[in-house]
């Protein structure tokens, strides 16, 4: 896996200028950060929904 990454970075170095490589890495970093935030949102939504369901069960018994 690591050698594949090195090979791709080598090709990137041949075909693209330094500025374009930096832009590509910055874009990929942004994609990974967006995915991280989406996972966090999903986890928060799951917790909030579970709390709301529990509250509904407790109030409906009363």
C-alpha cells in the first residue's frame, strides 16, 4: 500500500507543478475533514434521537 502511494506521489510530481500538488493535498484534507464532521453529526443525531425516544417513553407512561 505504501509503495503505491509513493508511486502515485512520484507521478504527481512529474505531471503537476508544486502549486497544483499543494492545492490537491489541501482539497483532500478538506474532504477528510468534511467526512469527519459528517460522522460527528451522525453520532450526535443518533444520541439526540435516542434521548428523545427515551423521554417520549417516560412521559407516555406517566
